[in-house]
C-alpha cells in the first residue's frame, strides 16, 4: 500500500475544505434529484462542467432518483451493463442515452 503524500498544514487544510465543499455540493444535487428540481438529463449536462458531479458514482445518482431505490438501481445498472463503481464522467454516450431512456418511464 503506498504511503500518503506529505502535505503541509496549509495544503491539508485546503484539501479538507475542498472535500467538505464537494460533499455538500453532491448532497445538494442528490436532494434536487429526489425532489424533482433536477432531472437526470440536467445532471448529465451539469457534469460536463462540474467536477463534483462528474466524479459522482452512477449508482448513487440513480438511488437519488424518486421511485428508484438501492435494489432497482442495481438491477438497472446490471441490465444496461454498467459497473456499480462507474462514475458519471466514465459513461459513454450510449450508456447515458440508455439510462435516460429507461428512467424516462
């Protein structure tokens, strides 16, 4: 196992602040998805410019959608052929289109 990088106290504080900011941003995105303020298509568009969203796992994204729980989200990923560990930025155009098609029902 590699050793973690040696950081100065300022670098460590900056990294912790960035991590907290990204967690809050992802929590807000998940809340907006759950309430319907943001669509799956809108999330994919947002991921183009937003690092916090693009590095979110697809499974987490699907679990945040209304009417999709953990079991249905996993089945959907399995049906489409997407790994549970796949992040939004790693999805191909066909995978995105299939997710949009299946969740539009």
